[in-house]
C-alpha cells in the first residue's frame, strides 16, 4: 500500500540558491543534505510537515553532480522544475512487484539506496502519464515506522 507522498523532487541548477529561495519565501529549513554518487546528485531535503502515521513529507531539491546524470540531462532539456514525485510505502519490494505485474516498467530489478538510507525504485514516466514516479521505503530511524525487516 502507498500511504503518503514522501517527497516531490525538484531539479535545480544551483542548490544553495534554491535552498535560500525556499527559506526566504516560505520559511522552509533544510532537514538533511547528502550527495548520492550513484544517482549523480547533491540534494537538500526540506521537511514540510509531519503526518498522522508519524511520517513526514519533504521537498527534495536536486542539483546534478555530473553531466551524464539523469537530472543533468533533464535540466538541459527542460530547465528547472518538478522532476519526480515519490510515494511512501512500508514495502517497496512488494509494491514494485505488484506494479510490474500490471505491465508498468519498474526501472530497477532491486531497490537501490536513496535519501537518508531509504530504499527506492522508479517507474518509467512514459508508463505513468508523463510523471517520473518513485517508490520509497524510509529507513526506520526517520520515524515513519517504515523499513522494518529490511
Ligand atoms: C525523462 N523523461 C521524463 C523525465 N525524465 N518525463 C517526465 N519526468 C522526468 N523526470 C522523458 C523524456 O522527456 C523522454 O521523453 C523519455 O522520458 C526518455 O528520456 P531520456 O532522458 O531520453 O531517456 P533515459 O531512458 O536516458 O532516462 C529516462 C529515465 C531516467 C526515466 C529512465 O531519467 C531514470 O532512470 N530516472 C530514474 C533515476 C533518477 O531520475 N534519479 C535522479 C533522482 P520523449 O518524449 O522525449 O521520448 S535520485 C533521487 O531522487 C534519490 C536520491 C531519492 O529520492 O532518494
């Protein structure tokens, strides 16, 4: 079951300037930053709100770290903007399996490591009405109660 919007991924050219925009305009503060070399991005997670299940939703600001990354390619073609949405689930493996069974392309055979130690996979945007869609099981430490048994 998909239980929440985990985050909205926003591609940007200058992470620090974009973080400052969200701070100055809306008062959102950086909750976490990291670089994910496999995905070719540097990111800032802005925590937007807590949810009834103890989880949270984030804005994920993404700056590419290399020219051959998916985000760099997307920015070159589209400019800055919403890059993907991510749904939270306690069972990313099971969800991916079920969705694959519906004929939708799941991009990874096995979930990979995402932000804050989460486990993630992606669905092809061409099979999702133009939206690159991510499935996320958070690491247990983030308070969502997800990630148990992984
Ligand atoms: C590409 N397309 C998109 C899109 N990216 N459509 C909507 N949203 C996007 N973000 C469209 C293109 O416009 C093109 O359409 C078609 O898909 C093929 O795109 P391409 O770039 O030419 O082709 P590929 O196959 O090289 O790449 C597309 C693909 C790739 C979705 C497979 O971007 C991918 O593997 N993405 C998943 C990984 C990712 O995005 N990582 C960065 C975030 P036309 O009509 O021109 O054919 S990492 C992250 O977010 C982690 C850290 C986390 O959350 O924890």
